[in-house]
C-alpha cells in the first residue's frame, strides 16, 4: 500500500482503461486539464480516490509567485474557497466502465509522483493509460486537428498508427506526460500520449497593433481526441455536444477574422491565414463504425 494514495472505492473489474490529464505546461486548448474533467462530468463519474499532494508543490518562488501558490476566493473577507493542488481519480460507471485522472503537474519529487501514479494504476488493475495534452502551433483553425503521439512500448506503434497520428520527434523540455511515458516503459506498462495541435497565430508580426490569437478552450481538439478514444476504448461517449461546440468555435473565429479584416484591410490577415493551409495535411481518421454507418445510410438511401 502506498501511503500517498487515498482510495475510497476499488472497482471490481479488471483491464480498466485510464484517461489522464494535468494542469500542466503542455495544456494548449485546455486539452489536458479540462477535457478529462468534462468527460467526468458528462459521465457522472464519481471520485474514488486521490494522490496526496503535500510532497510535490512549491508554495512560492521569488519572481514567480503566481505560478505556484494555491488560489483563494474571498467574499466580504470570508474565505469562500481555497483552490489547492489536487490529484484525483474518478470512476465512470457507464456501460463502458473506465477511469479518469486529473492532477496538477508536480514541481518537486517527480520520481515519487510517478511511483504513486503507477501504484494507483496497479491497485485499480489498469490495462492501458491514455495521457492527454495540447501544443500550440500555427495551423488552420477550421481543419481537423492533428494529433501527435508518444508511447511507452515499441509494440504499440503499429496499432496507434491506425489512429491518424503523427509520431513525435520532439526534443526539449519534458512535460509530466512524457516523463511518465519513460517510467511506464521501465515498468512494462501500456501508456501513450495524444497531444492535439491547437491553433495559435502571432498576428503581431503583421502589425504592432495586433497580438497573439489563441484558443483557450479548443473544443474541436477535444472532439477529435475523443473520437479516437471513443473508438479505441469503446466508450460510446456522445460527441454531439462537442461537435456543436466545435462548429460554434470555428464560426466565432471566422467572425473575429472578418472583423479584423474590415478594421485593418491593409494588414492581410486572411491571406496570412490562407498560406498556413497550403502546406497543411489534414488527418483522415475515420473510425470503422463511421464507415459502416455512412455505408448503410447510402445503401438505404439508394433502396
């Protein structure tokens, strides 16, 4: 038993999948921090445990106080809420039963954090772990989101290639998701990361009057990641709300660009964004279920 793990309930099933995300560095579009929470809310998943957080976080660091301190909400001087670091595990008791983990990327003792994370997965008899993340890049906002993939065991590559992913050749600072992939390999655990590429445009290069345009909540990325997880884990999760939110998001961006174009026609914002699409390769992940549904729909239409 790991003293850092507090587990209030232990599902009796074996071979559960675990979908994990963090409030972390690689969180473009809130894919890592908020998509798992959204999934937990929509499936009415219940919290069954947590990893105690007292060993893993700084309270302050000179010059970067806002990055580390817990946040408080005061109402007329009364402490209404204190938002401290959390690392929580939820159980979605749906037809397709699965686990959801949402945590805070640790500042300290990352090796001990990894031990606790994988000990928790072992206690819950997890078969495979999917870690979610997001990375900003200048990609077309109206297109399907590219998904970059990392994985722990070489034998997983052939299967993961079927999900229309790009295998990462990144070299640089490590996120918690990538760090855990390294540890998972040493433990022989099936672990992979899906990192959605989220649109961000540095418009300041066109005019000093403009600034960066980025998506804080990229519902299109959420949707495209969930299509893959739905198929892989047979979750049966209803994507219709995310599809509507994706359409609304794209529409709102188009309106924003139209407004900027009218206000500053000399800058050429639309032409700048159009160039981004010239070399963009749109992923073509089509789940087999969608192929059958379309094929049957066309057949009945013909009949």
